[in-house]
C-alpha cells in the first residue's frame, strides 16, 4: 500500500545487447528481481553525474532526489533511507 518502486540502471560500456545480457545474468545470479535498464551518458548527467558505481538515488514521489548514496551499503541502510520518505 506504499508508493514505492525500485529500478536499477546499469552503466555498461559494452554494446547494448551485450550489456543487457550481462546485466540479466548478473541480476539472476544475485536474486535481483527489480527492473534494470542500461543507462547512458545523458542519463548519468541528468542525475548530477554518477561519481561511482554503485550509486543509489532515493527519489520522492515528486521526482526530487532526497538522498544520494555512493558506494555499497547493507540492506538496513537502504531500508532506513526508504522508510524516511515513506513515513
């Protein structure tokens, strides 16, 4: 009943079909069940330049970036960030 969605954006340097295959294989092997897109330079620039991979953007329902997390984090950290904007 919450307004929430997760998407992934992979920043690959391979041709699109090769990148899509790699991302699908990686996601399947890690149990990633959310939608993943292949990003490009325009997308990276639109969100304030992605400084490293992974970078997580927590975006509220108005489209405003409310938090940027650079680097890997544990599940509890992500849940805490998500719950802040859902409450």
